[in-house]
C-alpha cells in the first residue's frame, strides 16, 4: 500500500539539545498507529512536526505525495485547517464558549457556512453522546465530556488524519476506554487515519501498529 503520510530523516534541535535524530515514518490511509516511549523521547515533537505546527531543522513530510513544508505559510495553514484534526491531553477548549461553539471554531476559521457548521457540530456532539450538553461551557462538563467536545472539534472539518497527544492522559479509566473505542469506531465509519502518542499501554496495544521511540529515533 502506498504511503498516506511519509516522513524522512526528521531532525529537530532546540538550542543545543537534539530532540529528533533522523526519524523515518510511513503511514497508510485508515491506519491507527500508536507511538510510545519514555518521556523526552521526542514523541510530542514528532507529532507537532507531522501536524505542521512546528518545522524540522532537516527532513521532509509528505501527505499523499505533497511535500507540505514547500507550501506557502498561507497554503500550509489552509492545509492544516482542512486536513488535520488535533486532540491534546489538555483539551484547549475556550472557557467562554459553549460546547457547540467550541466545536464550530475550526470550521468558521475555514470560512464554512455558519448554519451548516452549527448543524454539523450538533450532529457530531450527538454522535458522541453529548446531545444534552450542547450549550454547556467547559467548566460545566466532566473531563471525559470535555475530551469528547475536543474530539468533535477535531472532526468538524472532516480531516483526513487525527493526531492525538496523550488524549486519555487526564481521564479516568472508564472514560479513557470509551475514548479509545471511539477512535476505532471513527476509523471504521470515516476511514480516518490516527496517529496517537500515548503512555496508555491498553490504547497503544489496540493500534494496528505500535512504534517505540527512544532518544529521538523510532527503534521498533
């Protein structure tokens, strides 16, 4: 199968500290890949570069054969908004906005129709079991509910890939299990590709492939 996401020789340093030391990666469409390893191995740095939130000092990233870092900043921003959904350990929900407003933000940034966006946000939140929480603000939601709002927000633009950084790190074990199952349900329903950085062994082992990082390299 051909690569959907391909990274070659990714190297990244901050000051004199080398974080990534030549990472190579091939991910096919619809694959769920987990990345594990000790803290400081470079997992989150790799995810941020794959998500085009940061740039490598050396190396390339291709999506469907397109060298994304050759795009202009404006085109790269549009690509990121339309093609990549992010789920972080800390939900990064805006406290002054309701669940439905938080979910809608990426679509509105992408200049999508307001009425259509609201309808889709409502459908996503209902699909995630939050139909009674649409107008609640983050402070009125449990940790698991906040994380599901963050997942809905990641899905609003129909991204081709979801990048998740410790998505269940702040959840109790039941909520974590629900979230993990949700990722696989979404893959079945929408054929999305997931790259998940996690310390959760259960989630890591559910993935189609588990990659181990150590000292800035993928070692297995």
